[in-house]
C-alpha cells in the first residue's frame, strides 16, 4: 500500500469550532523548533502569559496555556479545585454543563445540578436556591457561553451569588474568550478555562486558563494530591512561573505555542473591545440575512452569543443533506445540533478569523441557494442584500 502526503481541502469553517485559522498563525507554526527550556522560548512564554492576562482582563499570576485542548483546560480546573467528598453546584443548560458534572463525579465529589432548558441562560435564582439548600457546597461551576446552543449566561451575577455563599467558581469560557465581553477580575471569577480554536483563530490543542489568588490558595492547601500528575498545578507552576529558572515538567507543544503567541499578538493589534464589536456586527449582518430569508434563531436575542448562532431548521428540510451540499459544493462547514437539538438547529459560527463580512455574505448566499434548490419555504434572494444594508 502506497502512502503520500496529506493535503486537506481549503474549507471555510463556520461551524461551532474549530474556526478558520489566521494565515499568520499557520506561518508561525512553521518556524524553527527550539528547546522548551531555551531562554528564548522562555521569554516567549513570559510574553504569552502577559498577553493572555490582557485577553482575560485579569492580573492573575497563575494565567497560562495548558498543553492540551479545551477539554483538558476544563479538567485542569476541576482536578485542582475539587477534592473527594466536596459538594459542587453545577449549572447545566446544554452539553457542556453535563461535562462539568462528569468531571465533578470523577473527582470523587458530589454534583448538585441546577438545570435550565437548552437555549436559556442559567437562572440566578435557581442557583441561589440550590446554595441555600446545600450550605456545604464549596464550588459553583457554570458555562459562560454554551457552545451547544449559543446561549450566554450572566457570569458576573452568578459569581456574585456563589461568593455570597462562600463558594469559589469554575467558569467555561471556551466560546466567549475574545468574542464577547469577558472580564475575569471585574467579575471576580476564580477559575476559568477556554480554547484556542474558536475566537482566538488559532489551531486546536491549547487551553488558556486563569486562577485567582483564592483559587491558587485552595490548590496549594489541598488535603489530597491532585489526581492527575500532568494537570497538577502545584507542579506545573514551576514550569510556567516567572523568570528564566524553570523546572522541567513536560515538553511543551513548542510550535503550537508559537501559534498561540501569534494569535494573541493579532488579538492585541486589533484590540480586545474591537474584536468584541466585530463579532457583534457580523452577527447583526447574519441575523438580518436569515430573518429576511424567513428563518429564526433558537436563542432569545437578549441571551444570544454573536459568535455562535443557533438557527432554526425550516420544516421539511433534510438538514444533514444541506450540510453535506454546503461542504461538498461550497467547501463551507456549518454545525449540526447536539443532543435534543439534533435535527432542529444549525450551529453557525462567526468566530475569530472566520468572523468577517465576506463570510457572512458567502454563508447566506450559499444557504439561500441550497435551500431554494431543496424546495424549502424561504423568501429567496433577500438574505444577502439585507446583510449588506447592515454592513453599509
């Protein structure tokens, strides 16, 4: 059997992630590999930490990228913050709240679930009720931006409620970092994790995390060892600490960290608030186009993420066939619904480098054409012009 080099097609990635990677970031990955303890590399690590602090809007000293994807960032937070026998309030309004519960259970702790309907934000009153009922809880965990539905929750209020009952917080910001307002210090978030493959326009494989002083104190004063050697921040701190004297912990993904560094450079050249505004403006264009077509959104406007759009599927449309046609005929990827939303919504991402007026118009035009060919009941020919009015 003969083997040859792999050359993927050039796609436009407008699903729930990964998003399109900025060409500057792909170029950064091709730079010469050096040692992970090389003083020059250590200097780049220090720059990366400072830029990541700015992206998270925090001064937390323990802010760094975990050498693994966003799911490992989630696990890093839980295995360090949660001990066997703890009680953790987990707010769930989609797939990723359920994954938080799984992490709590595997830490040997008890998860008390606060459930909200998919597509709705976490209800602060439900959280407060759960905390009143469970005074022994030590931690509250919730998803800021639920990728399975595109719903955003009020992180500031949820953290305030958690702290009122002496709980620390773990927050999933995989889809929100750099795409919509996220203010770690102002909102007093204790532990937070994200991913590089969404609004940071980077390749998958790195998970940014940040921990407050209170969270760091808890980690340093655990009664039991962290169950994961690789994710034990008491050990990792010695590698990602300040200065050039670094203790060897693991071989960092050197070229992937070049890419992450470059993604943060790109973000700070644009400006964090400008990035938020760009994502919001492109959502407005997409929204105008779909509404002109006669399609609606699953999430109420007040709770809707601009970078992850859950669009209702018209009655009678074979949604998988549409996604297949977009991929094969247009090289355009959009996402399907998960869990109970499978077959009911499309998830259309406007994240990072993929969040552009060009992509909005391309997506609307392609979907208009394919839906019309499928005989869907839409107002054809109106979507692109409606979006262009927003951009004008």
